[in-house]
């Protein structure tokens, strides 16, 4: 694989795991109100860099041959898309933060074109920890301003700036703050699992009125769910390492109702499902009920039920009856757990969705 293709692949793979809270689709309509570039933002656009950031700093490297100039490259965040060289979205002062040169925290760095292997390597060599890729050509990183300056001396860095608290807050929570109305809100909080993350976790738990779900790891993040006074949202978003805060919606059992709606099994008024009938609808489309005609499906997951190749639940037997032969050929856990007992339930529920047979009535 060529270097160029490899770099493109990296963009695709990393972009695939970017937080939903960080990224927004490119909009062709509407506009963001932009502030002028802040003094803490390092810009590479031919303008002079003033102050201490200029000290002991070499000129940024030029783009490799074959890459276009850095003009008009947007940064796509949840709150909207903007060119950081023209300024960052406006926000109230309390939702901004200033960071000292040697202060370590969340920062944004944007390159001048498609990410090259040596650019990514230079980030790590400069002392920055990569948190996540952000389109276009940018990363959320953890580190100091000095590390960013070292990176700028090695590669064509287009722009860098602080990851502001208002980037972490969901737009609906920002609107809640504007109402100046004290209320309890349930939120999901996601933070980067940096070396001293326990300090941030302690501060979050201290602010919370209730811990709905304790911290748990996801990739290089920690997630937790809390209820908190709305007046504390700004302080929460300003804590070190906090990447995303969004409203928590209480899950509801809607999937079985949804299948009936999609099948068109509605009452006369068309306001709700009329009841059972999904299996008959599938049969009307030509789906067979003869076990010999069932398609073969391989579920790559954490195993099913108790781990052996004889299922327990009737849905995994022919015609949903345990008196008939079962339909499970083998049972294997494709995670790091050697047992296939599927204690997390993930493999079991996915297998039942994909191949389960159930003609029982009710929901």
C-alpha cells in the first residue's frame, strides 16, 4: 500500500470512532457568528506570531509537493462548521478558557492537508497524546502549548487552539444555560482518560446530585451518567479532560412496536399498532418457515447464553419450540474472554434479532 493510500486509510479508520458529540455534517446553509482569532490560538497563515509563543520557535515546515494550499479548510464540530483562521464561534466568556503555555489540557490542532504518516508520528514525538481525529485534517489532543509549538516546527500545522468548554456542551444544554433557570438535568459525561483523570472524576462526582451510572471505559475515554443542577454545567464542561456533555434520554422499549409500524399493522385511526402480525407480514414477502430453507447466519460476538452449543431459549429452536431440533451449529466467543457464555448478553440479543423465531402474541 502506498504512503498516500495508507494516510487516507488512517483518516477513515480514526474518523470512524470519532465521538458523535464532536462532529457535525457539513452544512451548506446557515452561518456561525465568529470571534476574531484569540491570542492563545497559534495561526499559520503568514501573520506574525506575537508574545512568548514566538520564543525558541522555528518556522513551520512547508507542505509536501502535490498537496494543495491550506486555504478554506473547515473544522467540523457539533456546534457547526467554521474556518478557525477566520475566528472561532462566539460564546459567553464563562464558556471560554485561557490556558498557559505550559498548562496541559485538551487542545485542537489542524493540519494543512490530508494527514501524512510523518505528521501523525510528529504529534507523538512532540509530547502530544492523540485523543481523536476531527475533520477536516485535525485532531483533539492532550498536551501543552509548548508541545504544540514543537509540532509546528516539524510539520505544516495550519492552526491550533484550546478545546473550549462550549465545544463540550451539547447545544440544547447551552440553551438551558441561557434560560438562567435552575433545574436538575440528567447528562452523559465523557472525558479523556489522561493520567490524572481520577481528579476530574472526583470533581464530577462532587458536583453531581446523583450518580445514575458509574464511570466505565470506552476506547481512550471514561463515560459516566449523572444528574446535576443546570447551574453547574459550565463548571462541569470546564473541568480538565471533559470532551462531551449531552442530555441523557431514558431508554424506552419501542423496537417491537416499531416493527409493527413498519409492517403497516395499524389500527383504523392509524395512531398505533393493531397488534401481532409481524410473522404473517414476513411470510407475505416470501420469507420461509421451513427450517431447511433458513439462511445460514454467523454472529461474530461474545457468545450465546450459557456457552455450549445447545441453546436454552425457544427462539433458537426450529419453529420456536424446544421439542424440535435446535438451530445453533457452534458457540464461540470472539472477544478476549475464552468462554462463550455471553455474560454481557450482547451476542445473545444480536443472535435473537437476526435468527430468532417467535410467533407468540403480545409485546
